[in-house]
């Protein structure tokens, strides 16, 4: 098991690196705060670590789309921890054990937050793991926009 100190060191290093590449985001309201990177990285790790960097980028963009949609919280932590949105947040937090996946998640999280990894045509705001839960009843109003690995990504094409 990796300690929380080791996890935070990784986040601090990513924030420092992104401050060099995108200094305009360093002092913004929630952009590039260590807490925001940590929330998004945890979401990527727990939701998509088994799907490599592409799967993590799609989950990151979906989370980012929620932040900017006006229908969810305007912070990454607010979106990630909104009640019953991501299954891993409903259980006691599982430890981070795969440091390689964690490092990838942190890099993608920081790059997404400063807009270096933005996928503007990818408008998904929801997804589900079709191998774990099949097709849930809630996505009826959404249109499938992509399948990757175990995830089906959905967008409200009438929305923003």
C-alpha cells in the first residue's frame, strides 16, 4: 500500500510542473490546486486504471465536461464527490496500490485541469461500466458517444 504522503508528493510535483507549462492557471479559483488534482486523479485511478492512459483521459474529459456544463458543481472535487455519481465514492476509500497507474492518473488530471489534454469534440458527461452493471435505466435521455474498454460514454445532445 502506498502512503498518503507519497501520493501527495506526486500531486505536488505535477502541480509544480504544470505551473511552469501553464502559469496562467496557477492562481485561478480552483484550477491547479493540489486538492483539485488529487480529487480528479483519484477518480481516474479508481474508475479507469485498468484501461490505461486513453481510458483515464476519457474519464478525465467526462469529469471536466461536468465541471463546465453548469449542471454539476463547478469544481473537480465537487463533481467527483457529488452524491452517488461515481461508485468508488460510495464505499470506504480503497488504498492506492499501483503507483504506476497513480502517476499516470496524476499527470492526466493536472494536464486536463490546465487544458493541455482537452478533447473539445468529446462531450460525454456520463458513463457506465457495461461489464459490471449492464445497461442501467438512467441513461435513456443520453446518446452513446463512445465505447472504450469497459466503459460506455454518454452525452446529452440537447444540453450545453
